[in-house]
C-alpha cells in the first residue's frame, strides 16, 4: 500500500484515509459499547426492581406479624417477650465470643483474602446462631398460634 503525502507532508489528503471515520463507520464502532452500556443499565434496573419487590414483601410480612401479635392477650405478649429475652440473654456470651474471635482473626489477617475469610466465617456463625434463636422463638410463636418468622429476617422485640 502506497502512503499518500499531502501538501503538509504529514499524510493528510483530501481523500478518506484509514484514520478518517465516516458516520456509518463511527456508528458501527459505537454500537457495541452502546449495547453493553444498555445491558448494564437494564441489569441495574432489574436489580432495583427486585430489591423493591423484596422490600415490599418483607414490609407486608412485617405488617402481618404485627397484626397477629396485636391480637394476642397481654399475657401471651409477655410470654413471647420472655422467650425472646431469655434467648438473647443466654446467647450473649456466644455472640460476644463470636465478635472477639472475628476481631482476633482480623488482627492476624495479612491479606485481603484472609480478611474476607474472617468476615465469611463470622457471617456463617452469626447466621447459625440466629437460626437457633429463630427456632426457639418460632416454637413459642407456634404455641401461641402465630406464623413463624421468615428465615431471612432477624427477629426483634
């Protein structure tokens, strides 16, 4: 291929060179990044919609639990409170030990991956502990004729 030199000696000519982009070529080049950007935006919108639906479901479940608990007598409310309180007090030492072991693990961690493993272990142990508490509270809720707490939510007073 012969190089064409323009009047300035830099290769600029009046005809189209390999570096000149026609509107058709430019739109072809930009098509893939535009499609990728569109896909990212749609994916984020889908995630936001999903989280909105999850929040709405959780809100409705919470409303239903509150309505159920509102129908309880004061004695039944006190019994439910006692079970929750007893579990929280009895598991206090376990929860404290979990925090301390996580702190020690993080102090000993030398890499990002080490820290990630510490946090992962803490989450796993914390979920197991909450699951045990949820089982105890759900047994009392069932005895009182209430629906069980969902597995993805923590319980509170």
